């Protein structure tokens, strides 16, 4: 594929890197005083506007593996693969209106810190360590792998060299600039990402004869988001009841995502940023999944061939785009890659600094905490570099199972967050029991899934149960354990519950502007209507 790139393409890619360096440099050196405090380094001075918050939410979420995966899923499943994107748009509303007011009121740096305020230090420690390990084994790993593949297949640079370049470049501005550099480069990368995706989609539609031709050739099944209960991948029951569980965990309780809203200058900016991110999440249906359907049509017409569905995006770049535009789309892929990697470096270092280092050194100064964060980021960069050879030895099925770990451990986390806000009787004993039960079920599911070919009977059924249905059952079990075990211990004191549970007026803090809330209510309504219109349009 790299042979299709010419001088103009490399020029566009070089300009992209130059712009990223300039923006990162501005974020680092524009106001050096901001990096002298923990709020400045880890939360961008808590002075970020809604546009940057929303752009960073979107760019951090859309990694290059996300782009490649959505297009590949579009080749096989059509628009059904975009259900999680639509639910994300709606769940971001929940983040802005429900979760953000609690997080900002508690003035937390990390989401596990909020869990300590609600339950106990033990619950915080569990979430922190689990998150750090999961980030290293999954988010960092998959992003590195995707980066190496992009460099090797599209640019012509050796996999290891490409991965090294991405890790070092991203690591440098993340270490020096903290969250401020990450978020402002995210904003630029969002534009590059969207422009590249739109150019590819429009070029594809023009080549095959337009939207009507696409629908006629692909068939109605490719444009139906709602699959039967028996569908092995996207049953409608799993989508409606299971997808929100995974979505709430990812969008409302994961440090990787939520840290962007913690950097907002106030609750209004954070809420509007989340809503803006919701509007952006409608776009992947049309500019990330539809290219996969376009690839399917081109395959049917004999114009391209794919060894694997995940090769759809690179194949489209080579087949559809002229010189220069290919470089633009490759720059978009690199933007997605770097925004995700910088975000996970920063979020992981924040967890290590405040939930691990500060617990060990409680009297650490601001300067020491910032240094700890920079060292943590540097160590993560080194770990990422050391992890590259390991990636080459991990088989594809096992690697996919590693990614599924997060889906299997999210239900208990959602239970203790969501129910913990509304049910004041819940306590630390119930939370730890719920987390433990959820962890055991998640690990046993993972192990049984790896060995499913050698299993039979009920154990085989357990191992092969659709992961969304599994999430539903596990959420019910963990919620029951949370409630029942909580009643075996005394209720938390009213002082303990202050600011961490629902009460009249808790979602409208004093610094929230009524005019802004009214505008956001209208925007929320528009976003909901838009999401439902997409669902209706893609109903076969």
C-alpha cells in the first residue's frame, strides 16, 4: 500500500506533524506557570472551554484501531456495528448532566478518588490498580500495534521503527505539557481526523454512484441496525440492555475519558463539552462505518480484494484517493493514533501519581507530584517500547480476549457508581463484595472463552454467551450482591454521603448559569432526537 504514496502525500503528513508540534509547543510554553501546579499539569489548569473538552473526548476515543475496526465491521455487519456510537452519544448526555456535577463538586483528580469518597480507600485502590494494568495490557498495546501497522502498510516504514516513532513523539509532548498539551493537540487532531474520513467517504460514494447505489448494491440487511435476538454479535436485546452498561462504564467512570471534563473551567463548560462530544459521536455511523460498506460494494464489483475485513480502510485509501489526499487520510489515521496514545499516557500517569504515589507519600509537594507524573509518563513510554516485541508474539485470538477483559469487568463498576449515587444505604462492604464477585465471574468467563473449543454443556454455553447478554446478567448479579451485602453492615453516615449521593439541587451547583442550563437542555433534546432519527432511518 505504501507504494501508492508520493511526494505530495509525504508533504501533507510532514505538515501534520509540524502543526502538532507547534500546537503542543504553544500549550507547553504559552503559560509556563500553569505547569507549576498539579491542577495545571494534570487538569490543564481547570480552565478548559467546552469546545476543547468535547473535541478531546471525541479524539481520545477514536483511535486508529477504532477507525480500522469500524470500517472492517462495516464490511461484515453494515451499520449494526455503529450501535455503540449512537449509544455513546446518548450516554455522554448522562455524563454531562449526572456524573460531572458530582465529580466537580468533589474536586477529584481521579475517578477512583470519587469512589473513595463514596465508599472506602479499598474500593479506590482496586479501581486504580485494575485501571493501570488494563491500560498497559490493552489500550496502550492495541494503539502501539495499530501505529506500527499504519507506518508499515501505508508509509513504508518498518513496523518496529514506526511504533518507536509514534511512542517517542507522543510521549515527549505528553511528559512536557501534561493534559493541556494533550487536549489542545486533540482538538487539532479531531479536525484532521474528520476531514480525512469525510474525504474518503465522499470519494467512495462518488466512485460507486452515490448513496442510492450503495444501498441497492449492499442490500437492506447492511442498513439495518436492529438484529434478531439470535444474532451472535449484535442482538437487539444486548444492544438495548447491555450496551448502556458498557457505555456508562467507558464514558462516565473511566479516567481515560472523564479526565477531560475534570479540566473544564466550570460545570457548564464540562456539561456542554460532553453534549458536543455526543453530537460528534453521531458522525462515525456515516464516515467510519459507511466506508466499510463502500468497500463491500467495491469487492462485489471486483474492484478491490481484501485478505481480511480490517484491511478495508487501507484498501480504500489506495484505490479511491489521488496523491495528496492519500496523505491527508494517513494524517487522519496518525491523528487518531496519537490522540489516543497521549490520552492514555496522561490518564494512566494521573492514576499512578494520585492513587498510588500520593498514598505512599501523603505529604508530597506540588512539585514532587508533578515530577512523579512526568516520571510515570516516562516509565509508561519505556514500558510501551519494551512491550513492542511482546506484541509480535501474541496470537490474534488471545489478543482479542485481552481486549474483552474490560467488557467483562465493567458491570460491577457501573453498579457501584450508578446505584451508589441513588441508594444511600449502600456501603463499602457491599461495594467490595460486588467488585470481587464481578471480577471472579469476568475472569472465569475469559478463561472459559479461551478454552471454549474443549468445553461442552452448560460451561460451553457460558463461554459462548453473547458478551452483551453476559454483561446484562453480570450487572444484575453484581447489583444484587451490592445491595444485599450492604445490608449486613451499618449504613454510611450522613457526613460520608454528603456530596456523593443524589439530593435536591445537587445537579445544579451555585456556579451554574440558568441561561446556560436552558441552552444545554435544548441541545440535549436536539441530540436525543437526532439519535432516534438515525435509529429510525436504519431500521430495516
